């Protein structure tokens, strides 16, 4: 797809909903870059540090007992790594790049960009459970704990850094249940929505 105008798509998701896979499909279909956890490789290269250092604190909540913040400065590595990623995404957006970003509070930190389309993917409990059990070869109880742990961490991280509550439908342009149409069907639906949004932004002929 030839991009004549900037397009930024943020995709947040419940764990096990297939939101990341959907994001990959949309980025591929639209021919634009995907920013997810792998963006830490580029950031580490720019900062000349080991990516393992950044990964260690990526998406982690700050330690309240050990954290100190004075103005914009903090000694929390979790918050420093989060801020580095936010700045990285803002820079890419300001440079006019089109991309899909998974998580990273993008619907909040990039909300000033008119080209932003924010999406949230949820799923039925049974579908998410089956997906995680199969993907990681886990029993039901283990999978349930894994889902709860990841969603809680995402919620805590998001609500710490965002002006919007994680999963609140009012914070996104569109929320969709991937269990209804499946991964490919949901990707089809979201691609159609995105293309219609692109058309609505196109300059009108005189």
C-alpha cells in the first residue's frame, strides 16, 4: 500500500486475544513498520547499551520503595526505559513515519497526532485460555494465572503512564472482540476500518 499520508495505528490488547498477531498482519498488509518489543534493539543500538539491560525493565512497574522523582527526573530504571520508548515513538511520529505500534501507551502519548487510529483487542475468556494453553503447553490453572499476571502488569503499566484507563472503550477509536471473527477475520475488519478512515482524511476534489 502506497502511503500518501502519515498513518499511525496503536493496538492495545488483552493477553491471549491475538492482538499482537493481528498487529503484525495489519502492518504487513499496509506495508508499514511494526514497533513492538523489538524496538528495544534499535534503541539499544542508538544508546550503545546492551538490549538485555532495557529488556530487564521493559513494561515493569516501578519499585515505590526505591523510586524517587524530582520534576522530570527519576531514578527508576522501569520509568526511564518507558520514557525512552515514548520519546522514540514521538520522534518517529514527528518525522512523519507511518507505523503500527503494539502497546506502549501509544494512544495516549501520540494522541496529538491527527493521523493516529487507536484500537483495543479483547477476547472471550475461553478463547484466550485455549490460545495460551496451546501456545505455551500449559494446564488450565497455569494458563489462567499467566493471563491474569500479564493483564495486571499491562494495566498497571498503562495506567501509570497514560491519561486514559487501560481497556476503557472511551479511550480508543474502536474496540473489537477477536473471538467473534478469529485472528484473520478481525484483521480483515480492522484493515477495512483503517482504510475507510484513510479515505475520510483524503483531500476532497473541487
